[in-house]
């Protein structure tokens, strides 16, 4: 079974702090994703990485950056946390559609990190 | 621009009922559609993936169908149980690797 883990289930930070959210997957997946989930807005893609050191902006990248130094680990960084970044953050991974057919490509999610910025 | 809609937003049913959750999308040019389950405060669990060339997929009491031409998918849950209570999300592929999500249907099954 694919396992995606996130470093914290709950996190409380203060405005202006630098925040690191870590995600690790154990299935050698090329693709990794960071989403945030807010009531009424659903899941929105923040950043996507399709290989080590490769990244692509999602729909809402402002205020965030990412790092992927190793294939299994994808970090989301809030350079200066703000209250409007209080949210549920979800990490996901999948095989590359270059290796597995696009139609078969399935995303697997971690348990989520509930971040509160005070 | 692809938009995914799920109706109803919430549903409450007695145990034992068969029920249908709906998902519609505006652009039929998709590669696949996934159904997920999310328990409160938790991550998403993948339930079923239907490839664009397929009409349906089944797993236990769950059956998902896909009608690409009309932009619709349904998730059928047979003989519902209280343990089925959760939010159900559908998502369609966008480009090659990314997904667009609906906002979900919150299901409550009461004993």
C-alpha cells in the first residue's frame, strides 16, 4: 500500500513565523502535490512537483514556496505566516503519467496538517 | 475552464438505504475520474478510479459510473451503514497529472 505521511497533524504558529510542512511518500512516486482545503472552497492546488528539484505553481501559490531535494520528500514553506493561511494542508503523491498511463494515474493522500496561524 | 459540481452538498439517510451521490463536470475531455472519502479532520482515501474509456467500477458495496459525454458520474452505495458517514469527493483529471476537485457531499447515515 502507498503510504504518504505528514510531519504534524496539528500545528499552531504566530503571524510572521516561517513554517515548514513536511511530506514523505514511500512508493517511489515521481509526482507530489500540496493542497489546501477550506470550507466551501474545496481542495485547491498550491504547488506540484514532477521530479526532484522540479516544481510547478498551482492555482494559489502566493505566500508559499516548496522544496524537493529528495524524491520521497516534498516540503511546503510559508515564508511569513499570515492568519489567512489557517487551513487544512494535504499532501498527495502519484506515479508520473509518463510511466503509467494517464488514465490509470491515481493520487494518494496523507492524513493532513491542520495549521492555525494566530 | 473545468468546473466540478457535487449535488447534494449534504445528505442524511437511515441505515440500510441505497443511495446515489452525483458529480458533474463541464469539460468532457478528461482522462479519469476519482472518488474519494474523507472522514472529519482526516486526509482523503481513494475509493474508485474510472478511466475515461470505462463506464463503471465496483468495489464491495460501492459502484461508480461515468458518462463522459454528458459530464456526469454517480457513486452508488448499497445498503448504507453508519460507518459510511463521511464526506465524499469526486475529482477529474486536469492535463496529465493534476486533479480538479468538487466541493463534496457530506453523508450521514443514522442507525
